[in-house]
C-alpha cells in the first residue's frame, strides 16, 4: 500500500478494496468523494503510453481519465454486473463480439486533438514476430510472411487500442461498455479486431466452428473484408505467440488459434 500513499494524499482518495497487480502496473480501487475510481501506477513505459491514449479518448468508448501525472493514472471505475467473457461462454458469443466491434468503432473515431506522439507504428509493434520467425520458422514464419504482406499494403489507418478483448471492455451501469488498458499503437484498424477471436479463453476460442462464425460477425459488424481479417488473425496470433515465447512461457494457445485461422484461409 505504501507506493499508493503519496497519490492518495495528493488526489484526496480513499482506498476501496485490495490492491492488485497487472502485467505492467499496480492497481488500487479507490473513491474520490463518493465516486468509484481506480488508481493505477505504471511499472513499464507501455503503460504510460497507454494512459496518455486513454486520456486522449476523452471518455468516448473508454473509461474517463480523472487525473494523470508521472506514473500515476486515476481513472473512472466501471461498475456493472455484466461481463463479455460470461456472455461469450453462456450462449451470447455473437452479442459479445458485436459489443467489442461497437467499442472499437467508437475508439477509432477521430478526435479534435492530435493523438499522443508516443504511439507505436504497427511495423515496429511486430518486431518480436520477425525475431521468432528467424529463430524458429514454422508457424512463426507463416505469420511473419502474412504480417509483412499486410503491413506493406496498409488500409484504414487509425489510432489503435492495441488490445481489445473481452477482459478489456467493461460494463458500467450508467455509461455502458467502456474500454480500458490501451497499448497505444497506430495502423490498420483490422488489427484491433484480431484479438477478439482469441478470447475470452482458449476453450471458447478453439471450439469447432467458433472462429469462422465470429469472424463472419466481425466482418459484418465492422465492415471488414473476410480474407484480410483472417490474415490479421494469423499475424496477431503469431505476434502473441512470439511475446509469450520471449517471456519463457509455452505459446500453444496462440499457435492453436493460428493453426485454425490458417486452415480457414487455406495456407500453411
């Protein structure tokens, strides 16, 4: 709790739950007056970039930023009873996918202000995949080849959230569905729809016919081209697997979804 104390005092906050850790930050539920909020302290540069992007969204499609300074982010806390993961697992998979697409569309809309200068271009974002392809070949090489084709022929360039999935779009009883935890990337909007097919869990994502069915939903809801979105799915799964591999973990989940997408596209 000690790390939060200076910010609790500075912003007049009261703890409202137990602290917990994310991959690149420490979080504490708080209240500012009567309003629920979340205090997040970044432990990686990526989180600071994401906080700047969250502020740029201005509360449109995302939680509102209430204060931002150095490594500290104070944001609106979504308070609702619904979760997209539970919807997807309980017969409402299509409805959950459509909510994700609607949220992405809101985030991709241009704003009056220029976006943060810290945004990472997609070709740089994919650098870890090229490393894995050179070292390991196989599905990594396939994904890298597909990614290269996509990145050399970009379409519909937008500011990307970078990590839209069932756990990063939360329900608020007053404001509806709101995104959290953007990564701060810029590139083709199809990238933001790829991770939707890898979630909410590997059992759901790899169920027979699920990828094809939800891909159809995504392409219809977001106005995306079917084959190109399959390519983005392959590219994203390869990138995700390469990140997992570099962390020393087994990337079998992403590789299995990559395999399903490759079969659907008819490549190997």
